[in-house]
């Protein structure tokens, strides 16, 4: 079912008394918005959908009526002063592997750096973690980037315990305290969403 994992996230957040109806949300990698974004679009107060590929603009407007659709490079949009500390909820449904000009980006590794600029004092941050990359043995650049980011030689399998502790430490180095976090599987093979409630300290 499309958007099942995101529906689960909304349920988990609401059961922790998080009021999505007060939230300004950002989908950082929006595509057409019909895979995951659509599952929470009607629940939040405002939604921005950022996407680099102009071919998706009309589908985004159709799938996410009421959202502000911005076509552009999200990394540049994130540097715009008008986006500074604007969002209570940020979703990084990142591409897998390396991507962008000269493969400059990998998974969410650079994208979550923008949380410091984009998040309000308190924010929910949601991103994909790939704990067991598929076809990884042949992809040397992806391996190298994961080794650099996770500071671990073999990243072919990362336990959820390792990942939760890694990202808690990551956000604390960015001056965010974790209020709570949880994991929602997107499939049974390799992909999960990590959800962090963060407070800027
Ligand atoms: C996994 S898809 C997102 C799916 C979407 N969240 C949904 O629910 O349907 C990743 C998207 O990121 C976009 N993308 C890749 N690099 C980007 C960038 N630098 N800025 C904005 N979007 C980018 C791709 O074009 C692709 O549409």
C-alpha cells in the first residue's frame, strides 16, 4: 500500500500527542508526492514540496493541492533566508546511493545537514536509512561515502541500535537534543524511516 510507512509515522506521532495540524512541513525530495507525502499532506497546517525535476511540477500540484511547490535544487532552496527556521516537520525521502552533479550527494548525508538551518526550535525530522544496501558489492563510491559518513569500515549491514545511537550523537553535535525517536520499516529487506523529535539547545 502506498504511503503505508508514512501513515504509520503519523499514527505514532499522534499517539505521542504531537499535533500535526499545527505543523509547517517540508518534503525536501518531493518527486510527484504520491508515494509518501500524500499520506500526511492533509494532516499538516502547511506543506512545502521541493523538487529538482520540473517534469514533476504538475503532478505535485495535482497530488498535493494546497502545498507550495518549489522547483529547484533543495540544497539551494535551503540556503534561502526565507526558509530559515521555518519548519516543524522535515521529511527527507532521499534517493538511494549517490546522486547529483558529479555524484556529490549520497543518501541523506548532506541533506540532513540542512536541519540546522531549516528547523524551528522544536521539530520532527524524518529520513530514510538503508541498513542493508542492495547490490552494494559493486558500488565502490557508495561504499566509500558510507564508510566516511558512518566512520565504519563495513557498512554492508548496520544494526538499528547502531543507527539510533549514531544519529542521536549526530544531532547532539548539531546542538539538538533528542526528545524521542522511533523506527518505521518501509520494507523487510533494507529500508527504514528514522523519526526524531528534536529540540534546539
Ligand atoms: C525518492 S524520490 C521522493 C519521493 C516522494 N517523497 C514521494 O513521496 O513521492 C527522490 C526525489 O528527489 C529528487 N531530487 C534529487 N536531487 C534533488 C535535489 N538536489 N533537489 C531537489 N530534489 C532532488 C529526485 O528528482 C526524486 O524525485
